[in-house]
C-alpha cells in the first residue's frame, strides 16, 4: 500500500520489505497552461532534469557521484538514470531513476533526488510554471508503489528543487520528503549545497 507523504515526513523503505533490492524513483511534472490567443491554451515546454547526488557523510565527494542526463550510470552501477525528458508532456513519470540498494557503495549514506529547470534563467522559467509535480518510489521488481510525495506549494521564481532523499539508518533504507525549492540556476550550483 502506497503512503502519501507530506513535506518533512519520513517512511521506512526496507523494514517490512526485506526482499526489496531495486527501487524505481519516478519524478513527474506538467506545464501550467498559458492562454494563447482567443481560443487556445498551450503549455510552455519546460525541460526539467532529474538528478541524484550520492553523498558520503552528507557531502558530495566528486562530480562522478552525480547521476544526471550527462552521466546516466554511477560508476558503482547502483544508480541508473533512464534518460532525459525534454518537455514534461504526457501522463505518469517524466523521468525515472533506478537504484540497486545492494550496489550502493558502503560509504554512501544518502541519495538526494533533485530536479532543476534546464537553462531556467535564459528561458525565464521557474517552478511556478509547473503543476502536478511529484516524486514516487516503487519496488522495481514488483511494481508496487511504496510512497508518493506531491509538491503542492507555490514555487514562483524557484528554479531548482530538492525533492527528497533516501538514506541509510541502522541498516535500513528510509525516504524523507524534502520539497525544498531553490533559486540555483543549474545543476552545478545546486550541487555546491552538498560540497
């Protein structure tokens, strides 16, 4: 049974799911419709990019520990980005990231899932132009959704988002719904928050 998370809420992923080895992290969003002309509405194409920071003692050690559209697989094989969606169009997950919990390096204590708007400053775009944003975690083997976090706040002028984090605690994996918006103009600036 899936848990609907609120901002700041935590859920245990592996306790009670002893066979859980593979996570599928789905991130999704839709463009807000903008009135165009007398009769039409059109969504503005917004290229949101989902990424993962693999942290050691809460810090990003190297740029190779960022999995994103330009580095789809972590060197350990533990995190695999399924590819870049350039518009956010369509239903369901816009981007998916698979995590093999058994392969996550032992010194990695946290996986931080973020989304930033590609060229947000140049394109004059922000999260206020996005609706229905969510992050969900499912058991990749069974397809069972474990939890979902819908972002419903107003994020005008914000260009990046720390959606959530999976972390180790007493030998178990947990997930925390973060929902922290930032004005970082790109992934490089966002990653400095963890250096």
